[in-house]
């Protein structure tokens, strides 16, 4: 059966690519020109996916496709007010472009740089993991990316904590930017990356990042993501990660902003003893829509994976969780776990959950589950019987549910950032309810 894609908006991006292709970074590099052209053809064939596509069944991209985005016109030397830092070291991107003048990278035991400045050395690496032929937002990113974080952690280096700050600016018309981040940890290296994405209150923009992450043998990457985009913004992020023998990719994503958000993660465990943790929380209110879609490929024996996602929904918000664990025949002694839990605080809120297991090995231990419900009436009654007002009792139970989502985060800097974001979100909702 042929599936019709949503072509509204796609011609605008394709036209923009044709007008910019010679001026985009690396325009004179034959391999990159070919990569961009192939991505453009893939996007031309796919367009924006509709809900008739199974992977997008619960998320309608029509508001994104119809927005009519322009390129951001941020002057590269503008002084800017930055939010408080989450870590001592910080790489700052404004509208998808690296700002060395706003970054704080001195004294790091590894190099952090800009993809745009090193494109001549990235043949064979940029695009090695992404699949623009299968994921249309990756195709759009490959067409139009201008810059991104380039991070290489040498063998055995303890990299500490680095913040990746993505900051959008306000403009009269909606703007779109598509950063391409390349992260590689060599054998035995270790790093905590705290990614923060935000923008001004009234800004309307599309942030469409793609990450290509390589975790080598015995390396450990903790990747914390604080998505706090502006209320009218769209974020459609795609992460591709490979994890070698004995390595760990530990991802925690907090979705607490944006009008429409999709967090899509593809992880392949390529060597024995590799591990992946993909956890997160979605905090939704009003008309927000947040979609977490994961695909975890156990392609080697004796690997372990854990996924736990929690969602709190208020107003007319909608949450989505789609998680697939694939266990290949070679992946004996796999240990995989997946759980999605949602708390509905409004009769108009909606949660769609689709956990999946696809297993071809015999000796495995895999489980998945999903729960969707309201606050436990007995727990509310218990707290009220102890003299706690109903509003406060409900708030205590919601906060306990939210803090359960982050209690498994072991990195202290990331834990503090997540706790602060959760508390700030709930405080804003309490103010709204009290008004």
C-alpha cells in the first residue's frame, strides 16, 4: 500500500535548500554535497509524515508543516543574556550555530569544537549512523544543517560535566534551525553531557537536532536532556547511538516545554556486555503534545537495557510513548526492561502508549508494561485524614510521582538540574491552578 505523506510545508524547505545549497557549510565538498542531495531526494519522496504512517500514528505534524519557517537571521556577534549554567563547562549554540564567544570551554581535557569548522575532516563520520531514507526529520536535518557540536573524548579520559546549551531567539516570522551534533567517546572514556534547549517566551520556531553518538568499548556517556522550549515552539529531535562491548549510553530526557515535541532515540548495542538506559519524564499542560519514541536494537549477546518513562498530563495535553526492543538471534542472554507510566490530572488529557518486544533469541529475560491512571483516591484520603488539605495532598502525590522519575539518575549535576526543572514546572502549574 502506498502511504501519502504530508507535502504541505515540504516544498518550502526543499525550495530553501535549492537556494542555499551552494552557501551551506561544506558546499564545495563533493561527499557532503552528495549527502545533502540524497537527503533532499529522500525528503522530497517522504515529505512530512502523516498519522497514516505507523511510527507517527499518534503525532500530527500538520502544525509544523503549515508554519512557513524562515532561516534564523541572528547576528553572530550579538551579546546575549544566558540562563544560569548547569555546569562549569558550556558550549553555546544560538539558533543552531556555535557561539565560541558565549561558550566556556577553557581547561577541558578534551576538544570541543564546531562541526562547521571541521567538515573537511568528517567524511565517513557525519552521516554514518543517521538514516535519512527512513526518518524524514533526519533527512530535513541533513539537507539544511549549518553547524553542531563536535566532541571527541580520548581513550580513558574522565571528561567531567559539559553543558550543551541550545538557545533560540525571537523573530517576526517563525524560524527553523537543524543542528547536527557528533559525539564520540573512545575506549574507557567517561562524560556527562547536560543538554538544555530553551527560547524566549513568545518565540515561534522549529528546533530539529540530530545526534550521532558513538560509545566505544568500556566507555560511559550520561546524556541528560532538559527540553524547555518556548510555549509556541516545536522540537523534533532524533538521536542515533551505537554502544560497543562493555560500554554504556545513559539517556534521561525531561520534556517540559514546547507546543509539539518528539523525542526519537535509536540505540544499537553492538558488543557483548553493552548497556543502555533510556529514561525520562514528560510534564504536559494546556494544549501541549509530547511524543517519546524509542528503538533499542540488541545486536550482541549479554547486553542489558532499561527504559522507564513517566508522564504527567494536565489540561488538554496529549502524551505519547512508543518503545520497541528488538532482540536479534545472536543476542542471547539479553536482559531488557521497559515501563511507561502516566498520571492524568484532567479528564480532557490523553495518553497513548505502545510498548513492543520483538525477540528472535531463546535465552532472554525481557518484559514491558504500561499504566495510565489518575491519582490514587486512597492515598489522597490517607493524607487528608492526617489533616493535610486536599490541594496540598494532591500536590504531594504528584511531586512524589515526578521525583520517582529522576531518582535513578546518579550524576549529581544532572540530578540537581532535573530536580530544579521539575520543581519549577510544578510551581508554575500550581500558580495557574490558583489563578
